[in-house]
C-alpha cells in the first residue's frame, strides 16, 4: 500500500529562524520551573518535612500530580527540540543535558505506568470473566491531546489511584491471577515511587534544574542560528517518521484479526516482543515530529487529526504490549496453580490481540489526510 506523507511544509511560508527555537525553549524552561515550584509547594518534594507534607490535603495532592506531569511534559519537549534542532545549538551543552532530561522523564513516568498497567490488566480480567465493571478514568491527555495513560508521569509524593475493580465475582483462577498481578505491580510501583522521590532530591536532579533555569534566560544557540531556517530540520524529522512508517507491515495491520501478535507468544524468553520495537520507534518519531511543528508554528499550528488519532493508537499499542509482558512475567512465577497460569495465559493472549487492534487502528488513521481547523 502506497504511503501518504504528512502535510508538507508550505514552501511559500516565511523563514522560521533560531529566534523561534529560542522562544520555544525559554517557554518550556519557564514551564518546567513553574511546575517544579508548584510541586515543592504542594508537598511533592521528597525532601519536604513530613509535617509540611501532612498539611497538604487532597487538593494539594492533585496539584502535585499536575505539577509532576507538567515537569515531565516540558522536559520531554526540551529534549526533543534539542534533538531535532541540534545543529543550531551548542553541541557540548545540548549533548550533556539531553540524557539527563531523558533520565528525569523516564523516572517520573514509572510509578504511573505501573498503576495504569495494573488497572488495565484487572479490568481485562473482569471483561474476560464476564463480570460487570464500572468504567474508570485512567491516564491523561496532554495539551495536544495525544499523550496516553502511560505518558502521564508519576506523582512523586502521592500514591496514584488506579481504581481496580473488586475480584469477588471472578473465577478462582482469574481472582488468583489478579491477586498475583496486584502484588507484583504494586511492589514495582512502590519501588518506582521511592526511586522518583530519591531522584527529585538528588544532586543530579538539582543540576538539571540549574541548567533549565539558565535556559529560561539564555539559549545557547550557534552564531548561524540567527539566520538559519528551522524548516529543513523539521522536515528531516518528518521524513524519518514517514520512512519508519513505510517499514511497518501496514498491509498486514490492515486486517483487524490477523493474530500476528501471537507469534512467539509462548516463548520462554522474557525479552520484549520482537515485533513491537518498530512500532514503539514510530511512536517516538511521531512525538518528535509533533514537537517540531510546535516550534515552527507555536499556537498557530493546526490540529492534524490523522496525527492525533495515530498517536492515540500507538499509545494503546504500547500500553497493551507492556500489559501483555506483565501477564507473561506473572505466568513465570514458580509454583503457581494451573488455573492461575491458565488465566494469565488468556490475559496475555487478550492483550496481544489488543496490540493487533491498535495496529489496525493506526493503519486506518494513517491512510487519512484530514487536517482539522486551528
């Protein structure tokens, strides 16, 4: 199937120079510092005294969640912009701070990711058992509306409420599978929570914050950036995305029930599913392209409906893939009952089918060229 490219850059548009990049980076740095201040004021700082944290009520906890999300959102955008437009930035500075921003963003993501994964798996167990469950809200959508549940960061200093259903009306095997998953993922989430708190109180994080504070006032552009056009670099990010999509098996993904995701499903290898990596890479490249559009167009950027829905499908793909991996890992627990292992196997297969459904949704959305209004 022929690939259709994203909306091309208007060749008649005016040159977008390094001033736009500098303004974008300063704005994101300011957002980072604002979120950091709010996070500390609402008790999210791991170094805050216990009595000070105890005075923060539910409203403060929610603000801490929002602040942590904003921290990660701005860190992600700064890091992506440093990558896409790196020829226009001081090389030593940008190459030193990018890994640190990736470390921070990844560390803040893990607690929420485990909570969302547990919720997803428990809801799937109920669905597969024919048990009625109440709908829950999970995840968050960032300002562009593309970010999925696991893209939302952890809430250091706050236990994230996953809202899992009760196990009372499940079969014995499904109930024990749910209990095993709850123990394993809650433990992982607790450890991720502690790691996030330690990270936010570390000298490494304070060094990142100091660099961002400097970025809010001065962006280390190269001398050529003043007159250079940003559009070719943004176009290169778009081209990397379209090339990566062209390498995907979209013809296969165009069939909604092809069971491609079940290949190697019973492998004893605990490594991530080999077919998922190219799709995860496309998800990251789509994000880089989206952020490059923000740099070029700012608030005037039009909403690309295809890019929006494609991003949502890839988020679902990632979530289902990781949930399937968690079910498979739980099934490898020694000395579990056969009924428990069977329930986990059914759950793993269900999530791999969800992977296929997400690939189908991406294939369907990618073939559209609809662009929304501003």
